[in-house]
C-alpha cells in the first residue's frame, strides 16, 4: 500500500492507528495486542483508560497523553519520535482513533512528512450498530455527534431531512431524548422512519431497541435506565411517498373508447391497481350505461 510520496523509507519510524475495545475487553485483537507490546511509544486519548487496557494484557508501556486539547502540540513531539525511527501506536479511549475521536491531525501530519501510517482495525460502534440494526442500506451517512446547542442541532437535522442514506449518530445520555425529539420533528416522514437505538454496545447492559422514529422519545422516557450509557442511533433513510393514482378516472376514460376487458387490463397496468376491484367497477359502470 502506498502511504505517501516517501512511504518506501523502511528505516523511518511508523505510526500505528490501533482500534481498541468499545466496552468488552475481550474484543481486543491479537494483532493489536502484539503491536502495543512492540511499539516504542503509545499515545493515548486518556492515559488512565488506556492503562487499564494495557494492564489487562500485560503490556508494560506507559502511555503518553494525546487528546483533543493537546493534539497539535503532541503531534510535533510524535513527529520527532518518528524521525528517530521510533514506532508509535495511537489509541483512543474506545474504538478507532480519528473517528469522532482525536487522531486525524496527527495522522495527516505523519503522512505529509512521509512516514508510514498503518491501520490496526478492530471494534467500531458505528459498524456494530449497523450490523444489528436490520436496516438495509446501500449507502450510509455517518453524522457523528450532532451539535450540543439546540438551534445548531436542529439546523443540522434540517439539512439531513430528505437524505436517502441511512443516518448514523453518536449521542450522549444527557442529550439523547432531545436528540431523538429533534430528529422526529426535523426529518421528513418521521412516522415512516425506523430508528434503532443501540445502547452500551458490547458492555454489560447492552440493549438494542427498534421503533418508529416518532415514538422513540416516549420509549426512552418510559424507563430511566433506557437513558443511561453511550448511544448509537441508526435512522432509516428518506423514502419519497408513492404517488397515488385515481384508477377509477383512468378506467372511465378508457371505457369510453375500449372494450371492457382491454380497459380493465390497461387500467391495472397504468395505475398498479388490483384487477378484481377494477373489473367489478367496470361491470358497474357498463351496467349503469
């Protein structure tokens, strides 16, 4: 794989982007464990969270902090380590770095500098929720976290109102009810949309619930435990309503010039109406004549 203009510099340092469990520590891959044991430095979003993971797998390294508030400054430090032929692993608190988590700035800088950047794939709340949603979608739009402020959140939802892709959101427990209420009021045809609420995926109190989008807020309010934990929300895409055709008007028009059987056949073909009610109505109209 070509990772940049100078990715063939095999003697240079390497950055590993390592996915870690989103809840259940047993989801840690053997490759991820090996990489974390072999690298020289581990850059972690929260060193306390990562320390617990490292202890679970007897990984002796002590992580350095790289989070949203210091990523730009830490990036320079990591680039220096890479220039010294060090191997660095980047991890977030849970899941894959750079996906609604810090990491993109560092990855971009490392690639721009010509260092090899290697993904170590693994658990993903986005993919896990989609896999159990039952929402068949050829295309998916990952929206991450919506804005915390109500006005900005509603504006963002308005822009998604008629997107045909399945929509995937992350949400925090203290905003989840407001979020689904705004989705129900802002997305077109909410009553016809399915919502899958995936909560605490892979954790002890994991739950997956499906309901019409416009009923989700009431369901969440029905039990305070349903509002706890981290959420992934999967909403089915917008589907245009099927236009209704007045088959009786079509039938009357055709009967004026065509035999009954032919008028019935063409009416069904044009409008998609069922043959029996069309045929019965044609008999009535001919009888009235």
